[in-house]
C-alpha cells in the first residue's frame, strides 16, 4: 500500500490515461508506474495460547477429573471460553496437572 505524500490518503492504481499510475482520489497527485513494484512483509505469528490468555489464565483455573491423553493422569486444570457463535456450546480448555499437556473439548 502506498500513501499520497500530499494528503496522506491511500493511492490506487489507475489506467485512465492509457498507462498505469498511482493516483490519489482526494487530490490531483499522480505517480507513473514504470517498473514492477513488490514488497514483502514478514508477519509475526502469535501463539494461540497468548491470544487466549497465556500462563496467566492457568494460574486461576479450577481443576477437575479429566484423563490426560498423553500420560493418562486423571486430574487437569480447565477453563471455558465462548469461541464460536452464541448458539454453540462453550469450548473447554484443559491442562494436565502432571505433564502440562494441553487439549480442548468442543
């Protein structure tokens, strides 16, 4: 995305005059496109756990009887979140008290 140096609005590609150019819809600014323009931005991916609260969420979680699929321990911490539409049930997130393996139940 490019922005107009005059009024800071978003520039759009226009070919009204027969050649490609960046043009501003708010002011008369135009910039001819003479070569291929590309740019790449590497996006930083957040861990899903950070979005859902991270370690802080587990500090205050209740525990329940739930079988860990990794170590077969029978106790786990849990919390529930409404991550789908309101007419769907809440999703329960679990964390094993023994091995800290995490899983969820829809």
